[in-house]
């Protein structure tokens, strides 16, 4: 979402003229902020998730589904409790798409449960019972996503409705709960809160509308994909796209349309987004799209002269931009119009924030591949499974000169991409890629006692121009406000974000945002991913783990993670040996379990955390090996050879070392088992599931094209899943049956 300042945005020429002013004052603001907050501490772990939902409308008569551009209407209602000063179960914000809403918990989760969390734990208790039994059943074949009995379901619906009827106000009874308040009891809350958020929106929808937690809308950019119907105008407006109309951009705040316009104006042309086509039996070779045929215009609302002008523009862009065997997109909306899942952590101090930023960075591509959910774009099956490169290309504001470096400093990446630097001073030796940064701003920060590693990170962000400037926010006090810093910071969309405390909210500490994950089809899966990453932060800090690998290897992993079926078929660079403090190493020697045996062979002394063996510190592993571990091999000389303990065995060892009540541990086991089974390939990714649905559909012609009827049937099934009408097990079984039936009977041409 980014910084939502209030005011009148400047035009691009005006914004460009103030770019240096914004950067200069942004650096001053960061220096002031850093020196004011560098000793700030926070005693309790706090974190929160962000989920973006997509509002859709089904046309059952024509068998078509469209995005419903009603976010502005829904947000007026959803934000009322917050505006009235009530204690809220959830908070709601706009997103780029006019069909998107972003929901977060009403307040951060913490190690010490709040009254709200106690209330949700009680509401969630009954929902979890069947799942606990399932997690302990060794014979179960598939995770049953919402297998509640009728009485429990009725009770849960009544509880949810009661919560909504109270306008999100916590009642006095919310502080009473039978649930334990021991550490990690927040895991009993997260999924319940996600379910409540979903229900809040569903209760406001019209007939035939729904919300789905899906990453891209499969038909985004196809003919007449919006409700109400909206069409493109390639010669004027914000996007000037052949496919994506301005009406699909959120209109309730000027930031979003201004971003789309200024990115296009800064680069001097529309963005160009390319995705490799998924090559199927009947896919044309080479695959070449006719842009005129794909134009999203309404021939009944424009005259022949205008229609011919638009078609000529389409032919000209086809001549310049069409690329064999690639899907083409041309607007910011194709990337920022996707939904995602993000998690923000508050660290205890700045050093811990830097540590988490660095140690989580190698996990970004791993979690991206584990959560892959984006195989369809603009009505075509692509040969990738994730949205990341689409968004990177969709907000790439670099000029041709900046991309090539012919007449100015070359900038290798879009402003939306993976990070380039570790920022803890002890980790800088792992920074093995060239990084462009503003040397003047870097030196200014060094002169003001900013650590060099952090100064270089900020100076790297500040090579970018501001994209949105509000007239009313130009002249502000650099000692009291940080809008100019946030202007640049919030429009560098990277896998990790290092977030200083806001000057306007002294209760907030140093934070880190984890941004690479894809949005999942169910609340259970989204909760599992959030909890898994939260546990990893505790593991890293408690065991003083070193997961670092050279940044170039992280970069390589990011590219691999987006490939089709990367979870199943690809290998990723990961650290070979993990450091433990001496007391944990001693404890490992006396533990008698498979996890401890693996761990005891895969440690390095904490005193050996240097980067002196950078080139040999990592090996290539599958996601399964990284998550679940590998067996320890011993060669003929009795020397340990290979093997990795696995993140889940590490987590289980860690959880055994802390006091956790039985209910919370059962919940943790449920979520960890889901992650484990996903990594093993026993539970498909959303991308795998969606791709198999399309290929197994009776209307699919094996030509990589996903018709509106296929999308309608797919999203109807996902709607039934997300409203508990069917279970994930049933959906997977149904999709596999159709897929196997069609692929087994298919005959070659």
C-alpha cells in the first residue's frame, strides 16, 4: 500500500523538478530519525500479517466472472469502526486495484496475549479440534482444510456474526478466556482472525459477489473483465494500456493513479512485461499474439475513426514490443493488481532488526517457491508459477539509458525486486554483487554516525526518484516528520524492508517486513505460512543461527523460485553448516531423536561465523531438503558428507526447549505439518492446483489459452473452497480425477 499522504499530487514535470529536494530532505530526516531512535528498545515480540483480497462478481448466465470495482464502497463501511475509535478486530486499507481490499489484524499479535487475542482464542478453540485429531492421524492422506461438524460450524458462524454485530467493539467478556496465555498462544488466534476478516467483507457483498484470496485474477486484461464494464483508452489517461482500463485503479486516493501515470511518464513509454508462455501440445510455434484482436475496447461506444486509431496503436505496439513465445502486458495494474501475503515483525532493537533482515533474506526465494500461486496471466498459461517478475516489470520506471548505461549510470534492477545488500556490519563480506548507491548521501550519513552498512542500504534506495509528491507535504519539519524519507522508502518494493520507527508513533519500534510470499487459497494455508515465518524469527534469534549465503546466490535462487514447479524440480543454494552456541551444541549431543542426530552433524561453532569460506559455505538443496532435512551421509573414511537438518526439525527442537501448553503445541504441529507436506510435494501449491484444473478442463484446447468459461468454473470451485462448501482434499481429488482422465485419453495429433 505504501505512504498514503493526504493532498493534491504534483504533475510528473513538477515532481521531477522537486526530486533532488525530496531526496536531500529524506536523507536529513533519516539521519534525524536514526539518531533519535537508535537506542529505542521494545520488550515484546509483535507482528502482523497483511492479506489482500479480490472482489469478484459471477455472471451465472453467461458463465463469466469479472473483478468488481467496489472497493471504495466497501472500505467506507469497513473503516467505520476504526474512524469511530473502537477497538477493532481488523483494519482495512485500499490497494492499487479498484477491486482489492487489504485487511490486517486490529492490533499486532504479541507474545503476551491481549484481550482481543484471548477472545479470538476462545472463538477458535472449537474450530481447531477436528484439525488436531487429523494432524495426529498417521493414516490421513490429505489435509482436510475445513472439516468441522455441523454443530461446530453453526456455533462458529454465530460467534463470527456476534463479533460483527458489535461493530468490532470488544465486550467486557473478551478478557475472560480458558485459553492459556503462555508464549506462542497467539498461534491459536491468527487463522481465526483471517476467517473473521473474510466474513466481514462477505457480509457486505451483493448477490453473486464474492471475495477470494488469489494472487492474480486469471482474466485480468482480457475483454470486458471489469464490473461495471470498463474499457481502455490508449491515447489518454493514466495507464494508456491496450488491455487494462484506468477504471480498474482505485479512485479513493490519488496515490495509485499518480503512480501509474508517473512511472509511465518517467520511463517515457508504457511498461513492458514479458512472461514465457507455457508450451502445450497445440500451442502455436512460435506463439505470437495479435494485439488488435486482444484490444480491450468497446466497439459500440466509440466511432469508427477512434476504433481505427486504437487498432493502429495496437499494431504499432505489436511491431515494437511483441516477443515470440511470450505473454505481453503493458500496465502497472498487471503487477500491483495482484494480491499477496506479507508479514511485519517488530524487533527488540535496531541490531535485532538488522539481524532478522539479513537472516530472512536467504529464505525469501524458498518461501516464494513454497507458496507459488500465479500460473495464469491475461488469460494465458505462463511458464512461471509466481507473480514476482510481473510486478517488478510493472513498476519499472527506469529509462532506456538507465537500463543500458549508455549515457548515464546503469541501474541493474527495477525498484521492485530482491534486496542487494545485507545490512548488519558483521555480514558485509557476503555482499558480493555490485550495488549502485549515491556516494554523496552515503558520505553524509557516515559523517552523521550512521553505520556504513545501513548508510549504503539507504543510499542505494535513494538512487530512485520520488514518484508521488503532494503539494501540501513539500515544506515539513525534518526533525519532526519523515514523509520525504518514506516517499522514497515506500516506493522501493523489495523482498525485505527495513522499517525505522515512525516519528509520529513513538510506541512503534524497529521493524522488518517479509514480502516475497504468494497469497494462498485458504485461511489455513495463509496462517501456516505466517506462523512458520514467525517461528523462524524466534529460532534465528534464540539459537543465533547463521543462514547467510552470498547475495549473488540469493539472487540466483530468486530467479529459480519463480519457475514452473520449482518446488518439485529445482534446487536452491542454502547454507551447508549452521552455527549454534556452545550450550546448544552440548545439549544436542545428549538428545535422542532423529532431529538431534541430524543437527549434531550439521553445526559449526558460533566462533566460526566469518565469511572466510564464502565460496564453499552453501550447497544446492531441494525445498523438501531445506524444510524437512536430509539424511546424514558418512563416507568410507567415516567423515560426515552432506546432509542438512531441515528447518522443521530445527523448529521442533527449539519448541521442545520452551514452555508451550498442549493446545498451542497441537496447533503448531498442525501448521508445521502442512508446511512439511507442501515441501514434500504431498500437498500441491496453488499454482500446481490451478494449472492442473485448467489442463483437465473439458474446454481447454491444449493451446495455453484459458477461456472465460474455464476461469468461471475455476473460481466457482475456489469460492466453494474458501466458503467451506468443499474441503481442500475434495478439491484436489476432483481436479486430479479430471486431469488424469483427460491426459490419459489424449491422443497425439
